[in-house]
C-alpha cells in the first residue's frame, strides 16, 4: 500500500503544483493562452465542468457533486482491489496513478467548481480544441497499465 500512497501523493502534488503555477503565477486564467512551443504545445485555459472532452458539462449544479462522488467511489474501489488482490509493484504504481489523478481533479472541483485543464497539443496541421492536465495523463496511463500490463501476483 505504501507504493500506492507515494505514487498517488507525488502525482497529486505535481498536478496541483502545475495548475497553481500556470493558472495563478503565469496568469493563464486572464491570458487565456500561452504559446510554449507552438503549434505543438500551448497552454490554453479550459474549465471542464464535465468529464473527458467536456461530456456532461453544463448540467445542473449537482453534476459537480455527482462527479466528485463518482471519483471517490473509483478511488475506494481501486484501494479495495489493491487490498484484496495484493498486485505486483506495477499494479500498485498504476493504482497510485489513478488515485492521485482522480484526487487532483476532485480538489479542482471543490476549489473552482470545475477541473483546470491547460495543456493543449496540436500537430501536423490539426488544431486540437481540447486541453488536459497532469491528473488526466496520470489517470489515462494508470488505467492503460492496469488493462495491458500483468498486475496479478506471481504464482
């Protein structure tokens, strides 16, 4: 469980630190966009009230609390799975990535009412309209690891 905790802790800390720096210190909230390595990497402020790609956004005020509850249930389910299955280290790291990312986005919903997304990547003449954050990447990588890498314990 220590591996889950520390992985989640560092992901959460990195996510919240990058959001604070970009939104508050770099003033992305007011500027709207900062070209970092155009067109490949741009910081573009986006407040996501829904889930991936803004799904379920613009709903009732309860949507925020429902999504916080779902994230809490997912975290509890992942912790329960780790406690029950005792996966190998790769599974523990994947679980920490998912939990740390989910909690990072939960804190955004509590503080701002929406998730602060700011990383925008475009390439090859395609202008990507979507933005994401460190928590989103962590959740995505953690889920991929859980699905595709053998996390079960050795026989």
